[in-house]
C-alpha cells in the first residue's frame, strides 16, 4: 500500500488531497496545526491525523517520525500548507513578512529535511510542492510577498534536483491558479490611518477578492487540482512542473507572448 504525508489538511486543497489519496487506497498521514478540532478525517481507516505546524522544525521531525512509525514507509510528501500575505510592503507588519516566509518557504524546508534521512535510507521518495502561478509570474498588485514566497519555493525545489537525484528522490511542483478555498477569505489587506497613498490600489484588489469570494470568476475546484497531484504522485505525470487551471494557462500565454515591460503594463492596466 502506498503512503503519502500531507501538510495543511484542515481545509482546502490539503483536505481534498487527503480524502482523494485515501479513497484511492493510499495510507495518508494528514497533518494539521489543530488536530483537536478535526472530527471527520480520522473516521477514514486509511487516514492518520497528526499534529504539525510546519514553521517548527522540531515538530516536523516528530510528525515525520510518527508517520513513519505508523506506516513503516512514506512514499510521497505533499507540501501543501501555505497562506497568502497580500498588501503594500510599506504597510505589512514585520511579523507578517516573516510569517509568509516561515510557512511557505521555511515550512517546506523543515518538512523536506525531516524526510531526507528516510528517503535516502529507502533509496527513493517524492516531494510534491504546491506552488502557484504566482511562483513564476506576477499577476496582481500587492502580491509581492506571496510572489516572493512561491518564487523561492520554485528555486528551492529546482535547486534540490541535483543533490537528491543520486538517491532516487524526485521533486515536483504543482502550480495552480486561483481555486475555490478559504485562502482568499483569510487575506486581510493592511491599511494605515496616516498613509493613505495605497487606499486606491487596496480598494481595487479588495474588489477582486470579493469577486473571488462571491464566485464571480470560474475558479478551478480543488478536486481538479487533486487529480493532477495524484497523477504526479503515481508517476502517470512525470513533468517536473505541472501548471493547473485556465487562468494559469491564460496568464502564462500572455507572459510568454510579449516583453516583460509590456506584460507588467498589461497586468497593471487590469487593476486601473
Ligand atoms: N486558493 C488558491 O487560489 C491558491 C492558488 C495557488 C496556490 N495555492 C496554494 O495552495 C495551497 C493550499 O491552499 P488552499 O487554497 O487550500 O488554502 P486554505 O484552505 O487556506 O488551506 C491552507 C492550509 O495550510 C494550513 N497552514 C497554514 N499555516 C500553517 C502552518 N504554519 N503549519 C501547518 N499548516 C498551516 C492551514 O491550516 P490552518 O487551518 O491551521 O490555518 C490550511 O490547512 C497553499 O500552498 C497555497 O499557497 C492556493
């Protein structure tokens, strides 16, 4: 029986992935920050719920040990946990800046490091890292920190290829566009009583987020992305990078069809 270790399974894509892999007969280590709040996943006989805040390297080590202890072997690690800090760089709190990096980049590093001894000992394993189209292009104003985190994740993943290849450890990136989850609901653009220069762009982006929340865009469903992740995990798809979603395809085509300066102006004009 194949096994997968997934981060951030309390909601959204991670949760959908945990259920999908379990329904396909995989054993699933479903990790989350607050397992005490979980009531559903542990009812599935293929799922073991484990506590993990990815920002803590010691917790990552413990969660990896618990999962390996429970299942004997982990085949695939799905680094899904993530969140989006959006907002004018000048207005975002120091804590938020560090937290964006701590979850989306350092968190993935913590989990990868926790599994490397196991994967080396097994002479095999796969890390699937959930990036975004924001991992290879800019698509909105006020997204620099999220862009930074996913660009960094892409660099980390590609850079690791060389040192992990000798151990038959595979690296993969899945790059969704916008999809329906709590992700956008959790975004809270910072404002300031004294600095009002960002009010206009804040209002424009809030309008876009409201449209997403009210499902005014044809968003991809997490289940569609999960099926792509599953194809990567089983080896049916062996691409290093897997972009998903119509918006990803459209933005990529636009980005590749013109010089960067022109692309930046076009995206800017979308929010004018
Ligand atoms: N939704 C989109 O439009 C979109 C597009 C492209 C890529 N993505 C990426 O897809 C992934 C999943 O996002 P989603 O849309 O499914 O959002 P979501 O519903 O908000 O789920 C995010 C998950 O990450 C967890 N998480 C946050 N901080 C954590 C931490 N420190 N330690 C462990 N878990 C933590 C959350 O747990 P808590 O419940 O404890 O907060 C939650 O389970 C993320 O990497 C995101 O960047 C999303």
